[in-house]
């Protein structure tokens, strides 16, 4: 299935959270945990004499509008799928939704949530802060009643006269055009359930028969395409056009998996065989038809996943990026959420999205725009996980890929065996983009094998071959013997050593969040102390780097400096040690400390609060700070939720087998007895 199709940007607006805190000028490179505060709704007062025209929408914040808001469907000709959306998917506010206040005659009036259950035809529009009859919006004409009077409030215009709302709603329920729309709605739903009731099909029985025949014929083709997708099989072949001959089991050229699957199935399916071999050109097996079926499958699957995510009312977005075979950066967007019915954790892939902007700001915009386009309500977004993808592999990754071929690998293995040093490593490791532990081992192993790698590259660069292998080896050797690379390699290895215990802690299955936060703080403190002794600490690193450079007759020297420098630091000094301490060592440590702060330490209070949910001696103060952060999630006062917390701790203290993570706790948490705890979990 093709992942290169660009996803069109939707003009419809969804609920939007507060701006995501992504760096505006940096590429997101490492696994990130970002906890977002819940969305809050702003209030607004209206003068009692404000005109109730549709121009009111210009005064609202468009980013707060759900794509299924009833106001998005008014005053225009609706398509069949839009009528179905009104009847089955129209947006409905939550129980704790804060409706906007209208000041009228010194009274604060607003839409009442109870009206939605009392009048089943009623729908509230956040776009207009008004009420509509969803059935009349779907089926009513522009005019009705005596002398064909134009329709107004509840149909073409929003109703906002809250003082007389109940009386007006009752009156609307008895209007003739409203009753006709109810009848039209009932007929429409009956036809959707049983297409044979369609007037068109009843008038033209041959057409209805043809429709059923076409559906029967296309089902095996859809199932074959789904099979290829599930088994990761390519669909197209070298020659996959023309008529399919079922009995011809040996085509002159490979005509693809899909055609051969259909041939095999047709051997035992007389109807399919008759359809494939019958005269005519419409067989639904052309590349255009295949792509249309794939797009339809994508829409169905995405819709199902989006519905599950929205029902969860809490999710994390996971993002990764990598280049495809055409060199286009493809961003994969996934959603991580808990199914409230089964209390199981899900991570579902949503879509591939091409992009050319890999900065933090560009990725943040791309994520939010596409989540809204998918139909996901971003007010429930609580976390983000980013991956640095291929950006971190660098020269170390290129070297590992260079030596992956058997002949080159044999040269490196021989150099390692003949080394005068005692080496514990026998091969290079790939720099993993998602696990900092593997990054440390990758850098550390490369540093240990550095001399053997250079010797192997020396031998390969002297090969007299027709390919560019020797040229690549010479280029790689030159790159790793540059002063900047040798210094950066030693600095990275040293700093990654500080972060290794923290990385191991975060890789545990049953992680202790409070302990992890404490370790993150200790790591930051130790790096700050390391930073304060920059002169002495870097001197040791510089001596080690200098010794390696001297072995290969390479000098640690300062790059050329000009009066106006744009692409690198322009430090005026003649001392290489001072230059690299200022240009590489100190900035890298500062960046590492800042990353620890923004990724972990800044969320210490919230994570400690979550940890208290698994500890019988959890801090009450930490829990209070947690519920203050997510106060919009609770319908009960803080004192009631705090009482739940104490009862929950007592429940845990009476258990011999205590939960180790949120999923285990969720499985034993009764959402009726502990609704606040259940929402937090």
C-alpha cells in the first residue's frame, strides 16, 4: 500500500488544546514524554440585544469547533454522507461541558445540558453558541407553513433565547414541517438498513439486481487485497494488465500476487470465475480500482480507530519519521490509549504523512493539523512521544552499514583479531534511535574499536576495484580522523555514561516514577557539577583524544577562522583545547542538562502524583497537586476525590498482590466506586 499520498488539510476545525510545547527551531530527536494540562473552556458575556444572525460565528475561536458540530452543516446543500453524519455522528457536549454565558436583563443565562435528553432532536452548536433541530437541518426546505415563510431559528439560524427555550422547543416539536422531517428521518434510516426499500431500486428492479451482483463480484477482490495487506505482500506485478485467464496457471511473466490469488480462488468459486472470464472491461482489478479499494479500507480503518480514541477520552500521540525509498520524509502518527470497556492498552497506527519541515514547530503544526483532519478530539490529548528517527545515526551509523557486507566485515574482523589491545567487542552496533542505552553501547563500542576501524578502512581504501568502495573507505577514514569528530566522540561517550543509569531505570517494565524522577534530578545535579569543573574535566578528555589522533599522525587543530563566520562558532583563540572546550564540550553538556529538565524534571510533581496511586504510603500533597492539574476531569469537589484517594490506599494496603503499573491498577479499580481514581489511571 502506498504511503506517499499526501493527506489533504481539512478546513474544518476541531477542539484544540493549549499550544504544544515543542521547540521552535530544533528537530525533535529523542524519546520525549510531555504531559499536557486539560483543555479549559473560556466564557463570554453577550449583550441582550445582540442580533442572532450567523455572523456570530466570526466572534468565536474557530480552533474550538468540532468537525461534527451541527453549525458546520447549516445553510447549504447537504451531501448524502453529511446527512448520515448529522443523524449518527453529530457532536454532543460532555456532562461537564461549560456552556457560554449570555447576560440578559442582568441574568446569566446559558444552554442547559438536560434539554438534550428532554428533546432528542436538539443539538447544540459551539460554533454559534446556539441550538438547532438536527432533523430539520438535515431534511427541511428553506420555506414552510402558510405563504411559504422562510425558516429561521432552530433550522437556518441558531436559537439563543434561553429564557424562553423550553416553551419554544415544545412549540417546535408540534410544527408540521418538523413532524415531516421526523418522518423523512425514519424513512432515510430504514432505507440505509435495507437498500431494497429505495424508491430508485423499487422502480428499477434490474438496477437493484445489478447492484447486488456488482457487490457480490467485488467482495472477493476486496478480500484478496486485504489478504495482501495483512501478509505484507506486494499487489502489483511486472505485467498485471489485461484479462485474467483462470485456467492459464503459467503466465508468460509475473502478473502479481493479487491476480494469482484471484485465479486460485476462482478455481473453487464458479461465480468469481464466470465474472473474471466474462466479456467486458469492468473487473475492478485495474491499478486505479485497487488504489480506490485501498483508500476505502484506509478510511474505514481510520474511522474505527478514531472512534475508539475519542471514546477513551485520554490519549498520547506517538510520532516517528524516516525517509522512504524516494527520499521523502514520512512521518508516522500513532495513538496510544486505553479501551475503557476492556481496560486494555492499545497503540494504533493512524497514517503516514509526508513532510519537508522537521523542526519542532513544523512537526507540532503537522501533528495537530492531521489529528484534527482525522477527526480526533485533541482536547483529550494528554501526552506526546517523539522519536529522533534517522537524524542521530551520523557517521557511526554509516560505518556500521559500510562494514555490513561480508568482504568488508572480514577485513574489520581480522583487524580486531590482530589488534595489540585486548578488545572485548567484536563488531559495531547500530545507534538505536529510540533507546538511549543502545546509543551508549554503540558509541562506547565504536570508541573501543576505533583503531581497528581505521586500520580496516586503510586496507579497503587501497583496493583496486571498479566500484566506489575504496573511495567510500577513504572518505569515511578522513571523516573519523577529523578533530571535531574525535573530540565529539569522547565527549559523547563521557556524558552518555552519566545518563546510563537513568536510561536503564526508564527501560524497566515496572518503573517506579518517583525513583526515576529522583534519579533524573541526581543526574542533572551531577552534570552541573561536571560542568562547573569544565577546565579540568575536559583536559582529561582532550588528552585521550590527542593520544588517539597522534597514533594516526593526525593533529587536533582549530578549523579555519574568519572575521565573519556564519556556519560554525568563531572563537578567536590559538589553543585547540580551549576552542573545543567552548565550542563542543560546554554546549553539549548544557544541552543535555536542558533536555533532562524539559523531558523529566519539569514533570516531577505530576509524575510523583501518579506514583502515589500505586503506593499505600503515597503523599497526599502530591495527589492534591495532581488533581489540581487535572481538575477539569472531575465532576466532584476536591474533598470528595481526596476521600476516594484515601479509600483507594486502604484497598491497596489490604491487597497482597499490589498493582505495579496503571493497567494493573485499572483492572482492579471499580469506576463506580472510585470514579476520580479511574479517570486519573
